[in-house]
């Protein structure tokens, strides 16, 4: 029996990009890409899509996930850990060893990503593993500046800027999921700041082009391009 619960939070009231969770990307709703990524992993996990949107739930169910109508007060939460904690305690099949966050609006992920972050948690016993992407040197915060009220540039670290090749690598959250213990989710549902201050959090690094979290129209177009190119390359290989 599966001891892993993969949770797809899919609230239906996105304001930046309405309908992002079910937007068609390369011919499939974004949430279906996420379900496919989980099914393509080697993990034996129960997949639960939790939403307040009937259309999202219908699409998720047709793709093979459990479709669960989340309580109204839960779906209005800005703290997603409350959703994970609720799912851990209410989705049939528990108690769960690990909770896997699988974002509904991430149609592009590295192959094997879910396997890798679960393996990292299993090897270290940490509270959480988060996929990260390396920040390109040209986007390093060392180059950032502010504008004064008179439009003068105020450099954040002008005296520290040297060759970008010499900068220590920096990483940002990929925004495509994570894995955590049920205990971590429960603690963060109560108080995120207090929980994060004591957690053991590990990361697994991926390339930025392998991770697309669709929150804007440009994100959607980038994901469409990447997946369409992948499909074309696959077709060319199959013909050869």
C-alpha cells in the first residue's frame, strides 16, 4: 500500500492568470501534465487533487487522480501548508510517511524530479526537500539597484561587483513542488515562521529551463514552446 500522498492544490480563483491550472499547454490541461509527471515516477503514491473548482476536479478525476472538494474556508487560505495538513488527515489511506506537493500549474518538470526529491528526504531524514534552480550570473542580486526619488541609481553592492564568473552560485525556488513530512506540514499550518526556523530543509538543483511554474501569460508561452519542441524532437527521433 502506498505510504506517500501527492497533493495537488488547485484553487480556482487565480487572479494573475485566470484558469492557469486547467489551461491547455501543448494540448493538455496543466494539471494533467502534473498528474502524468507523478504517474511517470517510480513512486507508489496516492494522488489527490484538492480544489474548489468543479471543472478542475472533473479534469483531475478523468486523468486518474482523486478529486476532492476542499472546504471553503480551507481553499481561501493563503497558507498552503494548511491544505497539506488537512489532506494528510482527511484523505483515505493514511497515516502517510511523506507528503508530496505537486503544483497544478507546472507543466514542465525535470524527468524524475519527484523521485529525486523523495530520495533526498529518505537519505537525509530531513523535514523538507525543495527543488531549486541556479540563478543566471546576469541576474545575480549583486547587480541589482534601486531608484531614488530623483531617479538616481543606488547600487545594492557596487563595491562587491567583480567578474560575474567569480560569483558564488545562487539558487531560487523552482516552484514546481516539494516533499515534506506530515509533521512539518502540521507545524507550518499552525505557524509558518516558527516552523521554518527549526526545519532541516534540503535542496535538489535543476536547470531553470527544466522548471516552469505558470503564473503569467509569458510563463504559459514559454512552457508551450518547451513542450512543443520536446514533442517535435520526439517525433523526429521516432522517425529515425
